[in-house]
């Protein structure tokens, strides 16, 4: 247990020591999105009746920040340790693959939630927010962060160079996030793209998260929650199997 | 029980056979040297012992615990100083050592951390960030990290490569002390005089195979022997001494200096008697002790 606690603590310390870059910067980015898109689209777009576009946008931006930062934390920590070689400090001790998995993923979840809270604290000033179902907010934030943290772990294990990791991020994570309905409701899309969106697990995370605020969503939150949990379990078992086999870590 | 038991270990990287059936038993309390040229497979073998690499075939056990199936106990018993100068730039020396202790399940380890830092002359750098340290200091931290959990088996992979004299002495004094206190030490190095001074037993690797394995002293005696170097003022080397000449080019006509192999000191008398009988006049004469370097060169060149 001490081994897990220490690795978790070390991972938290790692991002907290450079919090300007890992926490403050993503908060600022999200605020800029809100100011610009909110300014341009407020009054032109109404997704749900009685919900202004800026208010609609806030949960999307919060969730996007949670997801991106959870991914960034586990993936960049692993790839940096791999490239600088200091991953041996984690590979030499008697840490089990579950301990390594748990510590990296939990620390990434913490970073995602910290950044998400920061984004919410700042953006909520610009919109009138409601909290219809706070439990759904917490559940989807945690599950979404855990999914992206696990994907970050997988990407960090697989990538051998920074540009491979960047490719994973730019060609998989970014499109999946942007096309999940952060800035719009998928109901406004043509039927074909609506169907495509329903194949994107990220859509369920953001839709369920938004339900927690407005009590309105494209999909029943229970269904979304089920989809998200199944997706998480698949990723977790894959990641743990990679760690256990030593794939790309213990040659 | 053996400190490290290596059985028929094989490892390939694509078409390259890095280890080709290595078997070694290192007993508790030994100071063991693992020698060989670059690319002989030393680091691969150490990585397999440490669990950083996985063997394709064969097995390794630390105090009887298999490094794959019983890795938690095996790794708890093992401290490894990696060859590469790696560090985590986010932390100070003390943080680095506390974190490493935690990975091994140790919570309040400050007394031992202080002692290790003291012996490695690191105390004054305890609160310095790892980035700010010189290469030699970073190397000391790597050694300290390997020792935070007081492992009974310590493996050092070229710990003195590119390191100044002072650190080498500090390091060897400390490691020799740990060995006297009962820790098993396995060392790879390119400095053969270090290996000769420290190791009670050595294995030489070449092309992924063990080509020599013995106590350091008997290896030197058995493989290299000593040399009697004779320069003749007049006369020729008697025929019966010719087989003792170590370097064949000394037998070409016109040469007057010969290196003769001597296994026992009594042989010196015989050689001198034969020279006297043949009427040769000795101009100069000295006995040269063989060292581990001679053994190394002879074995690596395939001359036995």
C-alpha cells in the first residue's frame, strides 16, 4: 500500500510543482473559449429551451478540460519518464501492475478534476448556472477523467517518442472531444453525423455531465452512465494487461 | 541459498542474440565481477536480474525468489544502480530518496537516508534540486537510491564510468563496507584494476556467453601466469625454452628479448639453468606479474 501511496503522491507533486503550466494554463484556455464562442453565438443558438448558449457551453468546457488534462497527466508523465530514463525508479521496486495503474490514473483524475473545478469557478461568473442533479455531475466527471487517464496511460506506454504521443492526442483525443457535443447538441446535426456521434464514447460523458446541470440531455443519463462504465472497464482491463505483460516497458 | 541463481538465460533482440545460455550462481556475501567488452551482454543480464527486461528462456532467482513469478520479494531483496545517469528533475535529493523508500514500502526511513547520504558525501546537497547537481553527484544519488531499502544483494552496472577519482574511492570504500557487513555485491566495470582489487570472483562474458568463471586469483594464475622477461647479450634461446615464449614474433631471427611463461617461481631457476648451460649471456632480466587485464585480453582474443 505504501508503494501505491508514494507513487500517487509523487505523481501529484509532479504536476503541482508546475501548476502554472498544468492547472492555470488550461483554465485560461477554457475561459478564452467561453468568451469568444459565448460572445459570437449568444443569442444565435439556443440548444435547450430556457438555457442560454453561454450557460450551455460552461459544462462542455469544464468536461473538455477535465478530459484533456486527465489524458495529458498520465501520458506526459509516462513518456517523459520513459524518454529521460527515470522510469527505472518505478520499474525496479516491488510495485505491482495494479499499484502502478492505480497511482498514475488516480493522480491524473485529480489533475482533471482540479482543472475542471478551476474552469468552472471562473466560467460560472459569465453564466447563470443551475445544478439539477449534482451527483450526476460528480459521477460523470470522475468516470470521464478515469477513462481519459487510462487512455493517457495506454498512450504513454505505447508511444516511444513525443511525436507519437502528439499524434495520439491530435488525431484521436482532440477530434473525439470536439465532436462529442462540447459546443453544440448532437440533435442539431444531420442524421448521419448524429449516428456517428452516438458511436463516440466521449459524447455520453459530456451529455451525462451536462444533464447534471440542466436536467436535460440528448440521452437518458442512466444509459450514458452504463455506456461510460463499460468503456472504462474495457480500457482498464486492457491497460492492466499491458502493464502486466511489460509491453514496451520491460522489453 | 544462492544470492543470485541464473539458469540458462537466453535473450534476443530481433536477430541479435544478446545472451546465449548464461548460467551463473553468485553466493551470499560474494563480491562478484561481471566483465566483458561492450556488447557482451552484461547490461542485458543485469536488466533481466532486475526485472527491467524479460528473458526469452531460462530463469533468474534472488535468494530463491524468481524475478518474474515472485517479483515482489525478488525486487525487495535487490538494489540496482543503473548504468545510465538518470534522475527525476522535479525533486530534490532528499525527496528523491524518500520517494524511492516509499516505493519499497518504507515510510519513516530518514535515519537510514541520512546515513547513506553521509557515506556518499551527499549531505550538503540534500535539499538541492536534482537538476542542479553535477554528473558525479547525480551518480551518488543513483547509488543512494539503490540502497534505501538496505537490499542484501546490490548490483552496480558500471558505477564508475566517467567518474572522478574521489568519488570512485568514496564509493568503493562504502561498497566494500557493505560487503563486509554481509551484502552480496555484483559489479560490472571496464576498469579491470578495480575488479581485481575488489572482486573475489569474476565471470567474463563474450558474445552472450560465459567464457571464464573463477576466483580472481586463480583465474590470473591459471590463464595468464607470470612472465619472465629475458634479454640476451649473446647466444640464443635454447630450443627447449622456445615453447614457453608467449609472443610468437619474438622467435623471429634477430630478436634478443623473450617473454617466457612462468607458472611457478621454481620454474625461474630451471630457465636460468638452461640458459647458463646453452652458454647464453643474460643482459637484463625481470619477472612480470600477470594481472586481470592480461587474463581479459587473452580470453577475449581466444588465447588460453
